[in-house]
């Protein structure tokens, strides 16, 4: 068990280091901003979610993700077909599209998971 735990911890730290070192390359290669990447990552599960929880709960204290940037990221992703948004501005719900799932999976496979 101790060896398995050590292996898991090493993977987590390699993952974090690899992601952080790849972030600029991800942004320049994909055309997504960091907040757009964050939104796609949070929505990857494919279920509908209130768009407000992205900036009030999930990324409340994250770097490069203040409420304005997250809201702009959602608008941008919707306009490019990566996300769908339903409802009024106060109670809107978002969901990732198949195009968005493919985009985030390609990014994960190319830049993050193979560490």
C-alpha cells in the first residue's frame, strides 16, 4: 500500500508540474484562454450546470479566473460552439457540447495526461 501511495503522489506532482509548464503552450497552440480551458475542464462531465457556480464556487480563488474572465470565457465558448447556454442571465445553465468535449480531451491527451 505504501508503494502504491507513493506512486500516486508522484503522479499527482508530475501532473501538476507538467500542466503548469505546458499552460502557455496550450494557450498559444489551441487559441483557448486559460479561463476558457478552466470552463471546459469543469464542464467535461457533460451535465448541465448553473453557469454562476463556475465563478462563485469552482474557480472562486483560482488564478486568471475572476468572475468577469469566467463569464467572458463562457460567452466565447458558446459563440464557438464548445458550450451551450440556456435560460436568463441570472439563472442560466450551461453544458459542454461534443465539440467542446473533443477539444478538451485532445488538449488533455496531448499536453497533460502523458506526463
